[in-house]
């Protein structure tokens, strides 16, 4: 597969280079004996990406290729495709609810990720097959269409169920779910967008051998007006029988919450994120479910070149054992950002059950010149121990070339030096 991918890359590069393209080569070497590389070619109707990574333990190399009609290699999911893999897994701040459902290139350097192939025989119809390093494959069809202010997407996925059983099934003669059986997932998404609001609705169901039919539902509504306010409301839930593609059990049974921000005065922005999350049993515990609640409040003020901000966050977990755990964090920061310099200072203070837990102080400075940038960041983490971290970076920028020299030091760990060269054309 690796050789075929590189062969495709070599065959298509000459034809792409005759058109208007963006070409980028990135090479990176660190003192940890890690060598990484990436080649990106973006044309009007084609994208090609080849990445490699070499360490003492492994040697990884792959190539990916996408056109409007066909693609293969390392891919990333968007929109409904992403949500189908992790139902009830996203907060009201996520963009997955209104993204266009599609497959794009994965340009990250590393061996992890989704590998697959897709074909678009006609406009609006996609046939795909996706897999990972654990040989878990998902096949499917995706049909999408837009009519005036409406966007529709229908997704049908087929996969093989991995064997699983909950601890409460110890008394059964066989697992609750035998591996190897087929699972089908059918999801439908509708998005309606106007000048001042957007509605996104998703409904889904699953069925298969030895399984009861399960259902999934998610509603998302947002109201906004220019740069004055935005209000997002989300609810998602699944039945006990619902399984995601591959047979995985959604971690959350239902989740609902709001995300809102308001500018009562142009330099002042107030924001709030609140949601609750009812989780299924951990499968390490036979009897108890957890109910979690998250809250974040933030205020930021822009005064000339200064930005002042303060935030409060709280995560509370309620257990059926009547035990409650509450974690809170407080953050204050100040940033001065002028033409040639950026200074920042922040302090984060963490508590657990009203007991002091951790304090993190971060200070940074960055200089901007025409051909040169330099940055320095210092962080002190005060918990059970005191740990100092340093991050230094020097960037030399020419017309089509960037040289990045970085040094990182984290506590008693060895320093890491990295040299990165990037060519853009």
C-alpha cells in the first residue's frame, strides 16, 4: 500500500505542476532522534500529501491523494461523518454540528489516524471505506443535497461488531455482543440556515445480528446577530441499545447545554458555556452511573493594545454512590500586542473539593520583524512538586523559505532541540 501510494504521487506531480498549485515541503529533525517530513501539493482540482516519520523504533511513510471524484490515503472526517463515530460526544461549542459532511486529507505527521478510500460517481453521492490500525473497517454511502436554505445529508454505514460485554453480564453463558456480526447505522441530518439563525437536526438508528434496534437524536439551534451576540442550544441522546459504527458503546447516554456570548459594549465580551453529561457505566463499575456538569464563565476586555481576561470553570461529577467531586479553575491573563512585540502573562489556579490543588503561572514574549521572529515562554507548575518549563523559538522568514529553531525544556527531562525547514511555492 505504501509503495502504491508513492507511485501515484510520482505519477501525478508532473501533471499538477503544469497548473497553478501551492507547493510546500516541510522537514523536521529533533535531538530525540526523530526525523519527520511532509510534502503538500494543492491544485485547483487535486490535493496530494506525503508524510514520513523515522524514529529508533519505527519507520513510517505514506501518501494520500484527493480529487473531487476520488481519494485515498489518510483521511479526516467532517460533519455528520465525525458525529456518527462519537454520538453525544461533543459540547455546544463544537463546530461538528454545522460542518459539511465530507472526507478531507489528514496532513498530520504520525502513524495514527484513519486510512481509507472514497469514490464520488455522481455529484452529491460518496462511497467510502475507512479503517484504522486495528483492522476495524467501516463501509458506507453518503448522499447530500442543498435546496435553497436547506442542506440534507443521508449516511448509511456498515461495520463488523467487535466483541464486548459489560461486567454485569458475568452470569451470562456468552457475551452480550458476539464479535464478527454485522452492524448497520443509518443517520439523517438536516441544516436550515438564515441570516440570523441556524438549525441542525440529526436522527439515527442502528440494527444488526443479535441486537435490539437503537436510536440516536441530536438537536442544535443557534441565534446570532453580527458581532453583538450568539446563543447556541444543543441536546443529544441515545437509547440503551444504540451502538456507534464498529460496535462501540457511546460513553454518554445524553448531553444538553448552551454556549452563549454577548458584547454589551464593543471592547467587552462576556461568554458562558454550560452543559450536563449523563454517562453510562464505566464497565469497571457494575452498578453506578455518573452525571457530570460543566460550567465556564469568561469576560475579556480590549483596551487599545491590551487584552484583559478572566474566567471561572467548574466540573462537578455526581455519582449514584452519593459521592460528589468538584473541580474548579480560575484564570486571569493580560496580553499586550503591538506591531513588533507581544507580551503575555497568565495565572491558572485549580482546586478540587475546595482544596488547593495546583497553580500554573505562564509568561511569554514574542518579537516580530520583517524577516525574523523570536519567542520565549516560561511556565511554572506548582502542585505536589514545582516544575519549570521553557520554550524558545527563532523563525527566519524569506520569500519562499522558513527556518524554525526551537528548544524545549520541561522540568528534569532532557532538553529537546528541533530544526524545521519549510519551503512554500
